[in-house]
C-alpha cells in the first residue's frame, strides 16, 4: 500500500518548499551540518525568533530539520552538477528536500492501513480506507511541499497504531514504537505534546481496566518523557526558557467556523471522505481504540480552531489538520459493518470521488504561484469569501495551465526562456505545471521523450501494484467477512 502511494506521490511531486517556514527549517538543517549549530540566518527570521545569545533560531520543532539532513546531503552532489545547468543550485537541493516528504506521506498511508486492519480485521475494507487517505485527502498535495505536516502525520499515525496494537497484543516493543511515534510528532510540532498527554492518559485508563500492566505503561511513558526532556533542553539552549519556543500565538476561536463552514479551510470541503470516517468512529466511540483516536482529533482540532492563525500561511485547505487525517480515515476500515451496506457504500464512493477531485488542483499547480497569478490575497479577508479561497484560485489556475502546458509541449514557445537568466528558477518555470519532470523538460535538462518514458514507467508500476493488490484482496477469504 505504501509503495503504491509513493509511486503516485513521486510521479506527481513538485519542486519547491512552498513557504519561508519550510526554508527556515532547511536553514537549521544546514547550520547543523555545516557548523554544528542551531541558529539560522537573520534574513530567514523574525524579531521574536531571537534567542538569549542574540542569534536567531527556528521556532519550529527540530524534527523536520533533522529529517531534512540526509536529503540535503544527498542533494549537494547533484546540485554541483545540475546547478550549473539550471543556474540555481540551491533550488535543486530544496527540491530534493521537498521530495523527501513523499516517503513520509506514503509511510503514513501504510501505518494507517495497519491501524485500520488492527481495529477491523477486514483487509479489503482497510485497503479501501488507505487508498481514500492516500488520494482523497490533503495528504496527497502536502506530500509535494516542504511543510512538516507529513512528518507529524507519520509520527502521530505510528503513535496511535503502536499504542492500540501494543495494548491489544501486550507487546512492549510495539508500545515503544508508538511512544517513539508520539515523540517524533512532539519534536516536530510543539503542540503535539497535547496528543502525547491524551495518549498517556489513555494508557492509564487501559491499566485501570487491566488491559495493560504498569511495567509496559512506564516504559512507554518514559520514552515520551525522554522526548520532552530533549524538547525542553532545546528551548532552554535557544531561548533561555525550557517552555519558550519562539512562537507567540494569538487566540480567538475564529477557526471553529474556519474548519467547518469556511471555503478556506473546511474539512468537509477539502477532504470530504474524512467526514465518513469520523461518523463511523462516533458509532464505535465506546471501543478503547476509538477513544484514543477521537480524543486526539478533538483536542488538537479545538486547539487549532482557537488560534488566530487557524489556517496557516499560504495553505491549501486546513494545513494544521493534515496530520489528523490518517486518524480520521482509519475508522473507514469498519465501513462494511454498517447497516444498510449498499447505501453506505454509495455514500462513501461519492464522497471519495469528490475528495479525489478536490486534491487535483493543488497537485497540478503550485498554490503560491496560483495565488500570485490570481492577484488574490494569501490570507482570508473574510473566511466565508469563495472567490479568493484556495480551492477556487488553484482550480482556475489549473483550468488555464493544463491546456497552456499541452500547447507548450506541442511546440508553442513558453512565456519565458528556460535558459539561465538573472531571475530565479521558480520565476522562470512559473508557467509550468507543478511536476518535477516537467520542470526538467522546460529547463532542457531532459527531453520530453525521456520525461514521457519516466512517467509512463511509474504509471505502469502503479497499475501493476494496484492490480496485484486487487487480486490479493479478492483471493483472501478473510477479506470477505460476513458482517
């Protein structure tokens, strides 16, 4: 399942870090590699990011920067060669770092599958739920960007799976895996400490009901505790206070309407199939696993809804809620247990089809360039305004960009020269669809024929895997559970 998702993610990957936040995390990775330090250049900082020593530090968790390091190191030799041809060596390193998120997104799909199978024992239904997560939610477009959402989604999904499976099987190592997952999440985004608190409380309840012993609880809790010590130590070194992160959020609860009815960030609009998962979870709310899933989803959703910056900068839909999507979707593995199965199947099929369509615009075009081309503001002046919402802006840009790029590839001259000029790489290929292989064609790094062969090979590989998956599920007697 993860391999299938990754092939599609890789074929549709872009080539940018999307925002200054992602670049700041990359700059921290560079500082660690080049100088063994944590500070970042002032030009990528804000005044409130200034530490006790006068230097500037990233206010984000260190997790994404650490994950960026191997991709940064791998990209540098490529940049030495390719950078001379593109005229922008730094852009190639950034593109590879962004590409690294495709592995995290695909791994999140795999662990969501394991979580769904654990709670349902229905591989066919679980596979459909995993496919819904992979291609019917914001996880797909965010696999293309340099945001830390895929890493948090991975950590959170591993954490919940590890705790649910580890408790059910009384496996110490599986519980430790879950604790490591929660640790990765909180070391990437500070607010994920809330998820760890919910998880530890859930483990305590399991101990109380004799489904878990104290020894395993202490081991799991201690693992998370060690991560909290690292988190507090990093805060103290950078900002002189173990609880100071560099962020100064404001609160207003405007996100309640933003995540429910706003065309800028409604979960129902940007990942419709997730609503079906939440409804199924609510039906099973008395089951232990469901209390953990719903507890984390509710606590973090309320937290994000309370922020003034509820949407996130230059986002496609509710960026902050992306890590919660695997938990929202996993209960879909139980959809075949529902009453009136045909009606439920039809409803989920419709929601899934709509969900896939909604993900296509940001997969086709990069949102920040679509925003610039539209002349619309990057932040909602009114949260109920449709005309400048991310969905409308990217859809309009995609409708124009697809036939334009077909014409360019057919021989029409593009609006700007692909040869190195004084402009940045992003500006010179801003007319392109947001695919790495298409950028290389316009930059004359590869021919159109080579690009077509690469994409065709990846498409064929995905089709073969999908076919094998379908055959495997169809031949498995356990996938035809009589519910």
